[in-house]
C-alpha cells in the first residue's frame, strides 16, 4: 500500500464499496423489491460530505497491510451513518427533503432497516468463522444503545447542568459509539487479539468525539448555524457557559433559547461563543482529545502508511478552525 490520504484511499475503493452495497441490496431478492428501492433511494439522498467509510479499511490495513478485505465493513459503516444522519435530521427538523420517490414514512422505514437489519445481514453473509461473525454482529447490535442514549441526551439538552463533561458524554454516545463499533469490527475482522481490539475501540471512541467537535465547528463556518437554530447544547456552548462571568450564565442560556428564532440573538450568542477566552478553553480540550488519539495510535503501531492516514484524520478533526471575534 503506497502512501496516500484517506480521500485518495476512498477514491481507490469507492467502486468496490458501491459494489458491496449493491450486492447486499440485490441479495434481498425480488420479494423485497420495495425495501431495496427505499434503501437505495435513501443512500442516494443522504450523501456523506467526508468519505469516512474508509475508516475500517485503514484499521484493517494498519493490522494486516491490506485494506481491501474490509470493504464489507465500509458498506456497513456507510449504511449505519446514512440511517443515523437521516434520523438526526428528522429529530432536528432539518431534513433536506424526502428522498425522491419516497414518502416520509417510507424513508423512515428505510432508515430503520438500512441502519440495523441490512448491516447485520451483510456481516452474517461473510465467509468467516462463526465466532467472528457473532462478534461482528454483537458490535452492530450493541452500538445502537449508547448511540441512541447520546442522541436522547442531546435532544433533552439539560441546559442548567450543561457542564463540558455532560456534553462529552452525549458526544461519546452519538458519535463515539459508532466509530468505536467500526474500528473494533475492523480489528476483529483482521484477526487482532483482544488487547488490540480494545485499543481500536478506544481510538474509535475518542475519534468520534473529535469528529463531532469538527462538525460543530463546520456548522458555524458554513453559516448554516443549525446547532444555534435547534438550541443544541454543543461543547462550544458549554465552554461559553463555564467561561461566563458570575451572573452572566443566565444571559447566555437565554440567548441560546432565543437563538432558535431570532437572528439578532444568534449573532449575539455567536459573538460570545467566539470570545478569545472561550476559544482558548475549546482549543485546550481539542488538543487533549487529539493527543489521546495520537497516544492510542502510537501504542497500536502497525503498518506505516495506513497509520499515517489515520493520523491525518486525527489532524483534520482535531484542529481549531474558528477564529476569535475582535
């Protein structure tokens, strides 16, 4: 495997990943034609901006030197996130329209089956020992509980007690758990021992937190400000609350509530979120999570090229892209 970025790796394997998805859908048979068409429609509709479906390829390559055997796991990863992102859009009332040719209820059913039953079916169809197949299946099933727990915490948004630790707990569920699932699955698939699988799970967990922090920043930089419009308790907002002077916390919370419908409140809150003291706290914690991911990758070692690409992903997700207000 020559030196390349994770984006280049995706370009190399995107055809194989698509073929694995097509094969999984075709295997449903003519009796499940509506299910197949609905999931295919959801996949076309819910396009991923970043090709993180290569993550299991990189983990497998770090263990064995070969990314290709983990292609079915890339299909699982893509299905899982397609489903989860659609659910997230619905929960935030930010769905970008219904997939072409599908009604709302049809798309919802496609997300349920595509994120749970079909990934399990892919794993169950693989020519691997029963113990491996069962372990992979258990990862998919068990992931949904912390992931939903994190999403529920996010939706409930305990604003009065919104410490940074509470936000991390939500992030660890809704983002850390699925990444930990797929990195552990790739370790299992590669035949790694239990200690290394544990480390891959830990890496996926901390990478998921980093990627959520990256997404939070991108939401602001893109100008979408969906988190402000939805009243989401982000890590940046929890930093602003902790850095607020005595007596100012209620004002920040009030702005967060008003920002759902008021452009003026959103702008005032944005100025507070981008205050130098808040970003210093945010950057310090970003670097802490990034350094933890580096530490785990260093302990894992493995083949040089894929390990370097994994560090590239950590670099990207662990950077501070926001700039302080004057």
